[in-house]
C-alpha cells in the first residue's frame, strides 16, 4: 500500500475502529503529545493553546494533513468553530483531496446545523476515497432522522464494500430503531451485540426492539444479559417484568416487578409501568392491588382512557359488578363520539347482565339485580338500534328478558328470540347454528308451557335438523308423545 493511501486509510478509520487491535498496532504519532497539550489548554488558556498549535505546525508539519485536522478537531470538540475553520483552511491548503479534510469540513457544517452541506461533504470524502468508512457512517448518522432512507442506502453501500464491518450494522441498527422499524433493528443489533463494540445502550435497545417486535422470549434473554452486568438497572428490570408478563410467566413477572419497583437505581416510572403491573396483578387474581396500580397509571397520564376498561375488567373478574360498571362507564364516556361503537356499548350491557344474573346474593341484592337487568335491556336496545344488521343486541335482549322472567310465564324473551331467528335465517351461515339452537330451545319450551304441542314440536325438530344428536330436543319430543 502506498504511503499516502495507507495514511488515508488509518485516518478514515479514526475513532471507529472495530476492535482495539489495529489501534494497538498503529504507532502513536510523535506529535500526538503536542495535540494533547493544545487540548488541555484550549478552554482555559486559549492564547497559549494557539501558540502551542503554531509551534506544532512549523516547517514540514504544515503539510501534515493528519496533524492539522487533529488540531482542528480539538477546537471543534471545544465548540470553537471559527478556530476550527481556520485550521480546516490550513488542512485544505495542505491537501484538499484528502478525505479526512472533507470529513472534518462536514463535521463543522453539522455543528452549524447544516445537515445537507455536511452530507455533501461526506459524499465528497467518499468520492476521494471510496473506502473511507468514517464518511459513510457520519453521513448515515446525520441523516438518520431527517432522511432515514438515504441513511440506510449509504450504510448498505458501505456493507457492499465491507460486508463484515460491524460498525455499519451498529449504525444501521440505530437508524432502524430511531424510525420504529424494530424488526429490522433487531436483525442489525444481533450481528454485533456479542462483540466488543456493543455498549450497554445497544444491549438495551436490542432488548426493546425485540420486545416491540413481540419476540418476548428473546427480549427477555437479552434483558437478563443486561441484568447480569447490572442487576439494579431499571430499564432491564422493566423489560424483564414486561416480557415475563407477556409470556404469562406471572410468578417470575412478580419477582421482576419487585426488583423494578424496589431494587432499581434511578427508576423513572411511567404510566405503562403501572399499567403492566396492574395487568400482572390482575392475572395473579390480586384484584385490589391491580386496581391500585391502574390508578397510579392514570395519575401519570389521565388521557390513557383504556386503563378504565382494564380497571373494569379487574372488578368484573372479582365479581364486583357495581364497580366494574362505574369504571366501564368512565371509559365509555371518555371516548370520542366516533369511537362509541355498538360493540363498545355492548360490553356495558354485558356488565349489567352479569350483575343481574350474579349468584352472589351477598354482593347483589334482589332489588339491585332487577335494576341491573332493566339497565342491561336498555343498553342492548341501543345496541340493536345502532347495529340493526347484527343479531347480538336482540340475542342479549332475549337473554336479559329471560333472566327477568325465569319461569317463562310471561314470555318476555319470545319476541326477541323470534327476531334473532329472522336475522340468522337470512344470513344462512352454519356458524350461527348454536345461536339458532338457543332460540329454538326457548321457543320450544315456551310453547310447551303453553300446551301448544304442535308449535313446540316444530321448534324441537328444527333443533334436530341442525343437530340430530341434541339430547334436550329428543327428551322434549319424547315427553310430548
């Protein structure tokens, strides 16, 4: 390799060497100590720093592009852009085609918030030296938010000339992660995560990318790797709780939650943390504590109205229908009008129905049971009106009225079951057979009580036409004979 080309290769690698091997083999320039001295003086004694830089650049060193750009970077890193540009001009005079000069000028442009100019200069560095990996990476990092497609394209170009260059995978992972392409981000992280270039932040983002891509098992493994290095790391403990919960490994999730909430350093809890903890406790049937955690979630972010639905679910699982209804009503009332769909309203009716048919005589008094069934009927009536093509509103009105008329003496459910039959026969689909059987069973029993045996037999036979083995229909027909 020619001396000039070799110098450019080493410079373009710069601070982004894959391992410490090449850096260890590359001798430290004799002038490096002088650059370090300038760096130590540049903020507190700028005049002396300038003198030291002037001494370094005497004689043949004026043409030493590596040295000149190194001094320029001292000023750039210190935020002294005017001085950095002055040394950039000296570097340009020494060798304006040196790729490191273009990279330096691009870095100065980036410091001035001119991303477009910076990337043009990184492109120029690549033109001067297609193997200047630093230019590819800096181009991609500059564009990772403003133009992720261009950033990815540049990294793919780099991978084409250096397939095993893991720094490209590292930046590619950052670009994908920053733009919510978590599946592709996870693939990129996987290529370098077990190498020395992977930082703790890389491991954390890899675990989050896997989690957000619903690969909970792998995300858990990566989070556990992070916890092996730092057992009190809040984000890794958070992910362990999340992943165990989504994997339905609830006992382990509870231990992870304890570590997250009680044994993590610098934890900043979000509404989602409390929401996950609430879901976990609900799954463990610890409903009172679940509701408390859901309440903390709402304190963090009162706009998350779905939490009210989850509070309602917890109360329902605990057979506390009164509180479940209150919570669900808050959820429903918080929705925008266009989201108050019939299926959303239906759930409120189902809760009233659950309260009205509850067998817990201590929790639900007879008067409350009747009021709940009346409320359920009102809600299901609205569902039927809002979704006239659906049979569910009428079916649940039928069930509700049947519960209000348990002996079937008044036939309160009859008109609703008949309406369901009309809707389902028009649909003529086998998936509705079980609902039809329910309707026919009620109607057959209703006419049996009325001693209208021909009508009763008609409905029991309709059941057998759907299900020839139906024992209830057979028994009823045998009784009529």
